[in-house]
C-alpha cells in the first residue's frame, strides 16, 4: 500500500544524506573494480621490480669489490705506527683492466696521505668503533660519475686514526644487469596485462550469461503469466532476488484476484438497486392515481439514494486503495480534535433516532501521522455503523485514549455481533443477518482498509455490560508526545453531544 510505505515526506534529490544513484551497468561496475586494482598495482610492481633488480645486480659486483679490498688489506703492513704496502705491478694492472667500468683503488695512511693508488676517491666517514678488516660499502661520485666504493679500516696505533683501503667502481655493468633483469620481468607483463583484461572481460561475460538467460525467460512470458520463475538454473547470488520477485508476483496475483472478486461483487450489488429502480419506474409510468404515483416516485428516490451511497462508498474504497502522496498528503493529525469534530457532525442524526451520542476526550493533543480526509472517513463509517445498528433510546460513545499508542474507540449498546461473525464484518459486502438496517456492507471494510494504510490495528470486541459492539483502532503516536512528557499527559473527560 502506498501510504504504508510513505508515512513521511518524499526524499528529495537535493538531500545530501540520501542517494539513489546506482551503477547503470553491473557488468561495468564489476569490471571497474577488477581492473582498477590491477592498474594501480602495476606501477607498484614496476617500482618493486626495479628495487629487487638493483639489489640483485649489486650482489656479485659488491662481492668482487670486497675481494679486491681484502686482497689489498693483506698487502698492507703496519710497523711501529708506520704503514707500508707491497703492491706488485701485476696486481695494479688487474685492478685497471675492465672493458666497461673504471676502477679506482687507494691506500691512505692515518695522516690522510695517499700511500698507493688514486687520489680522487673521497675520504670515508670514520665510525666510532673500528673493526679491523671489515669491508664496508657506500655510494659516492668521482669525476662526475656515480661509483660504488668498498673500503676497510686498518688500526695503526691506540689514539691514532686508522689507515684506509678503498676500491671504487663505476656502475655501468650494474645498471646493464639491472636493466636486463627489469626487462626480463616487465616485458612479459605488457603482454600479460592486456591478456588478463581480455580474460576478465570474457569471464565476466560468461558469468552474467545466466542473467541474460533469465531476462529472456521473463521476456518470453505472456503478459498474463504471473506464475513463479523456476530457480533451478538460477545462480546462488541471484536466487534471493528471483525468490523475492516470485513473492512479489504472488502478491500481485492475489491483488488481481481480489480486484476481480471485488468488481464481480460490486456488479452484483449494483444490479439489485438498478433492477429495483427499473421496476419502480415502470410501475410509476403505469399508474394514473396521483397518490400511487407519488408513492412509487418516493420508492424510486429511496432506491436512488441507496445506489448513490453505495457508489460513493465504492469510490472511497478505490481512492483509499490507490492512496499515495500525490493524492493524500501525510501530515500530523490531532486525533482527539478530529474525533470531537466528526462526532459533532453526527449529533443531529443521533437525535433524530433518539440516541445518546457522547464523546470522551483523552484530555490533550493526540498526534499521529496520517491523511485527515481518510481518517475522517474511517471515523464517519464507524459512527454511522454504530448509530445504524443501535435501537432508539440507545447509547453511542466516541472516545480517544492516550497510552504508548493513540487509541480511538466507538462503542454502542446495540444488537451486537456474534463472536463467529466478528472477523467477517470487515469483508466487503458482508452484512449481519437478522437486522433490518439498510447498508451496503462496505462501511467497515473501508474503515479496515484506511486503518491498514495508516499502519493501525482495528479490532472488534463486545461493548460494556456485555452488550453492543466496541470498535477499537490503535495508531502509532508521534514521538514528541509519548508518555513521560507532562505537557501531554492525558486526563479523562466526558462531553455529551446528544
């Protein structure tokens, strides 16, 4: 029901806390979420590959430099604070022999005097604690080129700086090896990633194929086919959606059947007064006695009123069933004030039948969310029903009560309704047997329909002292006047109306 789903203002598009924007394509959304991380991880993979390749390329060449430093350290002699080195010419030639990179070596005394080798190598930082013969590494520049330097300290005398042996090498071989490793790893990725994109696309196309098959099955159905969709070949992820869709189709089928029954019943009910009108009209046309003709016309007028009343109630019922916010604005309604106003409108009708019509107030505002027009119709039907089935000299009471809920009651001491018929009186066109009161059998169904639209509960019980009927409608109250707020605490009151 529209009202039950929309007891509040529609969510506007400008509300920053409300968003109805969903992806137009589920396929595109999944594809984006699969490919976006892949494209994000690719640069990270390139950076990691470059780091690993540099590390791997440095390992063998660092070891070679360390071996050279160790070999030179063995040639250095320290005697009484004096440092000497016996460096054969053949060994110096080996250090200079390289087709790709330039090699530098250096032996430096504690006074930073170069004993042997190249002066271009910068002096290394001396650590606080010197470990003799331990080979260390650092990166530096010589003559404008990046170099890798391996060096070791040789202790000379307590309190005196150590001697240093250094071997430096430019980075061309390392860079070439690193480039080869990176090329060997990354070049296949340029083929793998497009292939992965194609495979992902094909996999997704294959994955959503059951959805297309389901769509075709639904499109092939006849417009009148509301039978459930079989779930045998439906994927697990889509099965809950199909089950929910089947449940919706089942409810739609029930609504259509109820509508067809209603139309058939309404046609049957309208046939009786129309037939009576036709018969009474024919009688009036055949009469020549003015008194008899007047009596026939009076019967025609009464039948016309009954038919008009039934048509009006059918229209009200149709309007209640199609209720939505474009037709009926949901607003805060003071149920106590509305009940008092409607009860006042029925005073003259009650007096004409010598019925004591009274109103009992809860003593304060009783706010609910609802449609005033429909709530007025609900209360009108209940009061009309009570007065109609209450004999002369009887009592009808309309009251409101404030508890955790908002309660509206219409009580009479009329003929009452047997317990086994109390559920049936809310069915359309049902009338209690054994009464001569005129009615269409639509008043109470309309009241029940309006109560359901307002998420309210309507019930029927026996009246006070075991006589008559007590119709009770229980509404949800607005939060600002729940019990606990002293300004809205109810107090009993009885205001006779007729």
